[in-house]
C-alpha cells in the first residue's frame, strides 16, 4: 500500500491564452490597401498613423481620417496641419 509519489500531473504550457484585447481593438488597415492609397490632391504617398487612425500627406500637409476602417480620401474632408 504505497501511496505513490507526487502525481505527475503538472502540465506546463497547455494552450492558455491571456486575454489582452477585450476592448475590441479595431482592425488595422491591410497592407494591400495602404499600398494603393495615395493622396488625392498630389497623388503622393501617405503616412499611415496607426495609433491615430489617420493618413497623412506631408507634401500637402493634409490629414485624412479613417472611419470604420475606411479611409476618407477627400481633400475637402481632410484636415490641414
Ligand atoms: Zn498630397
């Protein structure tokens, strides 16, 4: 009647995911979409500011906002900076 040694039940690394994103972070814009987007005013490259959810044209000094993951590529809607 031996009471065995400690039961080998320590399972390390069973897929335990920590929930980091329960705020429902928005999806980032896809790289394909970003690569085809240009400034509607000068047709130049835009800088995607992910944290700020906007696209910036440094040549025109205009900022285009992103609404519901869709960039608003309208010069009249853009914000000067
Ligand atoms: Zn521009």
